[in-house]
C-alpha cells in the first residue's frame, strides 16, 4: 500500500473524494491506496460469493465488499476485503446513514493477502478490527494456500488445503473446505 500525499486526511475527506483506482483506507491521517491484482480480486469475489450463497439459505446478516469503509474508534477508516455483519449489528450501526461509513468493525472480516502484503501487517489490522467489535478475522494467503483464523479472544488456527474453514460462533453452520477457496480464482 502506498501513501497518496502528505496532507492529513479525515474520514469526511475520504467519503467526499472522487473515485480512485484501487482500495483506499485512512490510517493515522494518511490516505493509503492499494492496487491488488487479478488473483486477489477473483479470490475476494469468490469468498464473498460463497458467503452470500450461505446467507441465501440462512438470513442472518449481510456480506460487505472491499469498498465498505469501517470507521474505527481511533479515526482510521479500514476496508476489509470481505466482511460479514449480523442483522442485529447491521441495523444498530447502519440504520442512520446507509451511505456513510460503518461505525466499528463487522463481526467477521476477511483480509486476502496481495503480493505486497505480509501476515504481520494483516494481524495488526485484525487487532484494530477486534478493538472495534470484530469477533473473527480470516487472513487468506493465496501464495501458500492457507487461512489464518484469528479470534478476538486471542485464539489462532492455521488452516491448510486439507482443513475445513468454518464460521465459528459468528456464522454458525457455514463451512467450506480450504481447498475450495483456492480452486476457482486460479483462472
């Protein structure tokens, strides 16, 4: 990710700026733009699709994409690649301004590592999500075909192709073989 300028940005600046190429986040007053690439985008869309298929059968919440800004308590605006928010939390945080940022973090966030991302930086983001209401974070690594599952209580599990990813207590009943995550996006 690359900083755009030396200006100190605010969440309002980010909301009102013209559309940019790439995903934008606001971190400590810096506007960060990330171009992620074809494989990353395909994998993000595929994970979102799998979650939406589950939600078609179980109407328990909503899936968000990478353009959904989440305003953190510290003023940062983060944009998880994919997220799930329960119906109760979606109504609680979004009802006032459907066009504004989500206040806090979704219940489940998914960060897919792009070629320039590192697990350590994704884990730092996860801590910020947890401090803002997130319960579970999946860090998906397409290069190593793994998913690191982090929970707000400090639990970590590293899943490989032979494991099954589940929704934990946040998305009860959801499960998918890790190998399925990486099948389709390789086109």
